[in-house]
C-alpha cells in the first residue's frame, strides 16, 4: 500500500513539473527573443551609424531604439505585397 502511494505521489510530482514547465516556457521564449532582437537591433543601428557618418546621419543607440529598429526590420522582411 505504501509503495502505491509513493508511485502516485511521484507521478503527481512529474505532472506538476510538466504543467509548470509548459506554463513558464512561453514567457521565457519571449524574453529570449526580445534580448536577441535587441542585440541585433543594436548591431543594425551601429551599421547605420557607421555608413551614415559620411552623410552626417546618426541614430542614438539605446534599448528602445534597438528594439524598435529590430522589430521594424523583422516585420518588413515578412511583409508580402499583393499587386
């Protein structure tokens, strides 16, 4: 009888771990995606500033502009135009 209770508790704990894992995996993926997009956006801004130096063009580099540039760049690459 005691081994049956142990098995039931063990299976319940495994189900709880799987449930909490599924609940928290989406926010973790979103945070990781935001960090990667911010880094790539910062690199894009640095390239724009480097090329734009010849034309007196400068974009300030902070976290908001890097997120905006990367997300704008990403959304434009997936846009399809119907002609």
